């Protein structure tokens, strides 16, 4: 073998070994999260003080024996940080085609429901009936409240364009419930757990709304990592831990659910 070939093989072996070493030396992971009670609680610009997502992350990284840090920022900024690799991960979010361009996802950690909410008195006065729906076409007559940056699904996004659905965005779920209360929108698509927390936090909104019998969709929440950071290599280990947490009841315990 020529000396030059030997040098090349040695260099390749060294680089390969360095990559393996690097992948095993992930000792700190940076999460960026948005303020979304009860999933993520705290003050923007600071570390979260609690929430379901934080409890899951604490448990997973405790079992990994790896340190992590996190801060709360507006959701759209969180997505940009992940897209450009300025932060490693996000905790508890749904998957869609756009996010899959720049994120890699763990297995499903928990499921919840997105529901279509309405204010029955105002809706009945305006439309002369209770709200029901079966297909996206049924939503055409209504002003639909949305929260900026929320994942409503690729099918719904396509329907907004093809059916010319009327949407109206606000920055927070609570803002949309206030708009619903005062008749500025007709219906609002919101996560069930988030809505229940809002009604507890803002008593004036409690018992004001109903949701349609047909859920908007069942949602599957994951942990996700930027494709531009090394932390994505933790996903196989995290998936094993998620499976363990489902088997040993930790997921349901954190959610306050029975088996």
C-alpha cells in the first residue's frame, strides 16, 4: 500500500472515531419553549417554572443523565431558533410537513384533542342553531379563530386555501376566547388541555363556551430536535425512555390520568 493511501485511511479512521466520540459527549442540551400553560409555565425570557412539558423533559433527561437548559420565548421565534440550529430542541409539539423540513421527532409522548369551541348564545342568535360540523366545507360560513404559530394540520391548511375559509389570528389562546365571547369570531379551534387551564385561570371565561361533539382532531405530541444540532442523535435513546415511561405509568402520572 502506498504511503499516501495509508495516510488517507488513517485520516478517515480518525474522523470516524472523532464523530463517535462527539456523539457520545452530548452533556448539555438547550431547549427553547413558548409560554403555553399548562404545558409550559413561567415568564418569557426566563427559564420555565413548571408545566407538563417541563415535567416530561425533567424525567427524560434525568434518565439520560444529561443536563439541559431551557428558556421561554414567543412561539414563532422558537421555531426560527430550531430551524437555524440556534437551539437544540422543543418539547411537546405536533408534527407537520413544514416542521419536518428542519426538525427530527421522537416517538409520540402523549395525545390530546383539539376541539372546535363556540359561544352558544351568540352562535344561536347569529345562525339560528347549535354549532355542528362534519367536514371542513361545513366551516365555510364561519369566522374561524386561530392562534398564531399553532399547528392545525396540513389538511386544514390546504382546506383554508381551497375552500376560502375565513380565519382570524390572535397571539394567544386566551385572546381568542375573549374574541369568541364578544362575537368577533364564530368558532375557535383550541387544544382541550389548554382551554381547561384558561377557564381555571380566567374565571370570567368559565362556563361560557361549548365544543362541538366532533373533535377537530386527535393530536400527538413529540419532542423534536433541530436537524442542524448534534442533540438529534439522542432520539433513539429518548424513544426507549418514552417506551419505559409509558410502561411504568410515568406518562399517566404526570398527566394525572388513570391507566
